[in-house]
C-alpha cells in the first residue's frame, strides 16, 4: 500500500483517533483544529481553583482506547491512569428516595429486592439479555464501519439478527423484564449516554445496561481531558502535526475528488481528506461549493441531531455529602420528559438533571472543602436560526430550584464561580448540528438505528468520523469511528492497488 498524504479536519477524539491509526499505517497525516485546543467537546475550563471537564464525564469500554494505542505499538497504561467509579451513579427521585447503581451485583440485587422482589428475580435474566446484545454488537457494530442493514446482514446469521429483537424498542425490552417504575426509569435513562430516546431506539441498545454494570465506568485520573492529552502526546511521538486555531474554509475539489483544503489564502494539498466536522454541517459549510451539497443535505435529513444541553459549571464553596461523583435527579414522569424532548421538541418542564462532581473522586479538581459541579440538563437541538439565549436565565432558575428541592440546600448562596454553555456554544465551537451533543439520534423508525455512512458518496476520497457517523456518540464510539475510517481507507487503497 502506497503512503498517502491525509488531512484530518477537526481535532476531536474521532479526528485524533483517525490520525493515530492512519499514521500507524504509514501515512503522512496533519490535523487541522479551528479552536485553540484539540479534543472537541472533550475540553476543559477552570477558574478560582476549580477545574472542569466540559464534555464527557465518564469512560466506558476502555478496551477501545487500549486497541487504539496498541495499533501504534503503545500501552494505554503508560499514558493514562483509569479509576473505576463505584457507586457508578446515584439516582435521586422526586419523593426524596435514591438508588445507587452498582457494579457490585449482590448489593445491587439487594437494593432492587427492597423495591420489588419480582424485579430482583428478573434482574439476572435482564442483565444476561443486555450482555447478549453487547456480545452480538462486538461482531458488527464495534468491529467495523456499517452504513446500513446490508452491511449488518453480512456480519450476522439470521438467528443472530432475530436475537437483536429488531421489532422492539429499548423501553419495550425494559418493560418485559422490569416492573417497578423507578427501576424502569433508571435503566431506560442509560440511553441518554448516546442522546436518544428509549421509546424510539432499537432494543439492541439495551446493551448499555451491561456496558455500564458489567464492564464498569471509569474516571481518568487528573480529569477526563487527559484522554485528549494522551492522544496528542502519542501523535507528537509519531511525528503528526496538530495545528490549532486553524479553521478550514473549504475542501478543494479537483476531477471529482477531494484535493485538499483552503485555510484563508493557504492551500494544502492531500490525497485523502477525513472530516471530524459532522457531515450535515460540513456539506453546508466547507463543502457548500460542490454542486451536489444541497442534495446531500436533503438526503441526510433523516439523520436528525441528538439532544443538546444546557450546561452550568459551578464552583461550590462547600460539600454536599448526599451527592456522589455521578448523580441523576430524575423527572417525575419519565415518559412525558422523553415525549417533550424527542416528539414535541421543547424543553422539559421537569427535566432530569445530571450532576457530575469529579472532586468526589479526584481532590485536585476543587479547592479543599469545596466541590466542582458539572450540571447538565438535556434540551432539544436548535432549529436553523434558533437560539437558546432566551432560556438561559429561566432554565438556570428551574434547574437550581430542583437541585435545592432535592437536597442541595442553599446551593445558590454557595456558588462562588460559574460558567454556562448553551446549545448555541456547542453549535458555534464544534460545528454540531443544532448544538447536538452526541451526533445523530438513534431511532428505529427514522433511520433504522444507523448513522451517517463514513464514506462520502459525493467524493470517493472523503471520509467522515465522529458522533454523527457509525457507531455514534460518546468517547468509545467516536474513538472507534476514527479507527473504522482508517480501516475503510486501508480497504479502499488495497482495492485501488489491485486495479
């Protein structure tokens, strides 16, 4: 296979992952990142002694990072220290009760039994079902790039395809095994790790229960941004240039192929281009000069954006002992919340709130006796031309009211540092469609649960990576998307060598 010159547009985790693999395959690679710091939505903010990861707060499936570093002849443990978090998270309910989600199975069964003896008996069969969905996915979804049902069929027997329960949603599967409404709400909410609705996502995503409880969730010592730092260190060792504050204005096209990029007056030539900018925004901006770009945007419209988020970073000058590292303060009516977000596409009147306090695990993240609160409330993606600005103050008040009502007494008086990220910021900073956090929504009826194909049908040497492509959003998924793009490039180059 001949060495190629490859440009990666965007230094999110998917772009960095692709660059590592492509360089490990022997190619000449450069990464162009428009922001001052690489990492994409995985980023950092700090002030007054408080440190925050502004994007992903957990790591699942750490084998994905292991696999990436091994491809470059390195060991992940030489770059990162992973800490398993237990309890995994605390679920707080409007009636003042709570459930701790535990990897410790006997202790978890005891909690479930206190709510419902029937669900205690059913939980092991339920977890086994979720495990089987994960194991099936390791043969396809986590093994290679899939562009649709035909690709999936090539990786599975008919029996395996039927075992994925293609006619069921995740919520229907949960209801089949679990009866108590609090437990249903808890397990169904795990789908929000990929920003979708359990009432629309296919049953195969029930595997997220096993991914969390069976494989565990992890924190990266020193902060989650150290994942990006580790990738950047590896790229530096491999001799890959990562240019920051470098915005690509246009993908250059010659003879029906991507020929490089334009950055202001500078033109960089390339044999292959990889875009970590989401496919739909890419066609609306850096590919807008192509005659087929508008048609492609229309063709990709079934791949709707996931939810966005109203994020508050709070430096809190006291500790709240009833809170854990990861906390979810649940809505009163789970079904109504998902209907408002995904069907009516309006902010939930009673939203579930996530509070991540990494200083519970890592004292370096906040001054002594204080806590760093990452407060995320999922909200609908922005429509074209829409702004979340009008909700900034009222949604802040709604969220703080609920936090104080459910045990964070006097929280407002203890906030000594604050910064807010709106959906507008996610759209502007990262080019996310509608300010989406997790890329493309997983919807059984809308898109069959599949993502945007990684190979561009418009330019045959253009590839897409990131949450809008297979296998989706979240740290392990976008990291896999970069590796899968490298696999596709290797396959396509091998074919061209034969020809």
